[in-house]
């Protein structure tokens, strides 16, 4: 084996995961020839403070169910194990020290491109990974982000969000095909998103 492994790091609340996330992860892996894409479940998403988020272990279990049999896409509970607020720069630093020689690719949707400057230690993030921005409906791909080594990847535009899925479950509307059946079954067995929680 020659050279460092090329690893994609796709962080999210995944509350719950849906086909928009899964298609983006798979497309980026293929497009950039990555060995693996780690889908990292945020323990406590500091950007979403103030709204109810499902327990991290439940979100992780749903993600694991969704990824069954998906070669090259792996659910990571590294931020859950670390506990506390989930800062991406800590995650990337941890991966660098845990995995040995790696080249990291930090994947975000185009809706987040403008807010990257507000992330904790955004300056050090720039040295830790190449930024990969995937297209998402409603937000243009950025032409340039100052200081970042950046790649845009056009992926099929999927107008699905976790917010929409949560409200569909609450209202008893269908979620079929918006996420894999295995993930739907896990949500049902855990009793997620149905009521007050
Ligand atoms: P919520 O509605 O709760 O914010 P979400 O659908 O935006 O959920 P997140 O967990 O917030 O999902 O997003 C994790 C990452 O996935 C972010 O980088 C986001 O931009 C990206 N992403 C989410 N949905 C899509 C989509 N449909 N297409 C492309 N990227 C997406
Ligand atoms: Mg979001």
C-alpha cells in the first residue's frame, strides 16, 4: 500500500439521516476516490443549541442501520464518545492522531459554506483538511472561500431535510423512500420523533 489514506469526514446532527446525506457521501467518495467516508454523529451540536435534538446514541443507531452494507461509508461515534460540545477541529485533530498518515476531506453542504467562518478554530481547520462542498437545493456552491483549499462537488439535488422528516413523522405523513427502510424501522423501534420529545 502506498501513500496516506484519503478519508472523508462528513459531520452532522443526522436527526435523522436521510438520502440527501447518503447520496452526497457516496458521490464524494466516488468523485474524489476516497478510501472511506466517515459520517460523524455530533454529540451536542453547538450550532443547534436551543432546539431539541434526539439522543446521540439513537441518532447513531439509525445511521448504522442506514449504512448496513454500504461499502466505504462508515458511521462514527467518535464525537459521542468524546462527549460535550462537538467541535469539528477537535474531531479532525483526533482523527489525525488516531489514524496515522491520512489526508482528510471535510464534507459540508452548500448551505453551511457561509457560516464556516463562525466555527470554532476555523483558522486551524483550514490546515487540517481539504474542504469539500456539495450542492444542496437553496444554496449556491461558493466560488471561493478565503484561505481554504476547496473542492466543489455537484451531487444530485435532493430537497430533503431532517427537519422535514421529523415533522412528517410527527404529523403522520409518509417518510417512505426519504431514508432507507432499515433506518425507518430503527426509528420506529426506538419510538423517535412521534410526540413531545
Ligand atoms: P436539519 O434540518 O435538522 O438541519 P439537515 O437535513 O440539514 O437537518 P444536518 O444533519 O443538519 O441535516 O446536515 C449535516 C450535513 O449534511 C451538513 O453539511 C448539510 O449541509 C448536509 N446536508 C443535509 N441535507 C443535505 C441534502 N439534502 N443535500 C446535500 N447536503 C445535505
Ligand atoms: Mg442542517
